[in-house]
C-alpha cells in the first residue's frame, strides 16, 4: 500500500461506487438537499441527534462508478485527547463533483477521513495544474 494525500485541485475518478456518511451540517446541507438526502425544510445550521452532546445526524450517501471528484479542502488537526473514538475527530476532506471542467451545482460536501479511506479511485492526470499527479504516477510506475 502506498500513501496518497490529495492536494486541493487534485481530481480522482471513482472506479467503484462509494458509500459514505454525509453529516447534516451547514456545509453539507445544499448537497444533501440537492441529492434528496435531506428534506428541503432541514435546518441549515446542523441537525443534531443529541443537542447535549453535539452529535450530528448523518445519512448514507453513495456516488456511482465514474464520478469525478476534485479535492477542495483537506483538514487534519493535531491529536485531540478528547477525540477518543474515530468519530470524535474532525479530520475531513471536502470534495466537489465535477461535470467536465466545472463543478456540478451544489456538489460540494465534506466527509470524515475514515470514510475517504474506502474510496477506490484512479488519478485524473490530464487536467490543468495536475503536474503533481503526473509525478506521483511516474514515481509509482517505476517501483
């Protein structure tokens, strides 16, 4: 296994469908409503399972094989002693679903890093500003 951390702007194509937990939090609500994963009347400021513990509700979302995703943000924090379980942390990647060279409308969403570990993908190396992807492929083809 070789490590790949996408940089902002890197694109991947799903080679298998990918199912992940979509948290119903303000930054995901346009995506959730557009893809009928949340009601139009859902609160844009977060839907909580338990307000006392601040646990966000989530729904299962699936993207189909062939979907092109562009990394829009990588967020990794230093270790937090309060993050006892995997679900307690906020490490995440924000993605955009691409339609050609432009993102699809309301296609930006974030998901936790452990869900991203399940992505089966190919790197898209033919897009503008993707030289680092070409270098990654060249390095790994040699080994």
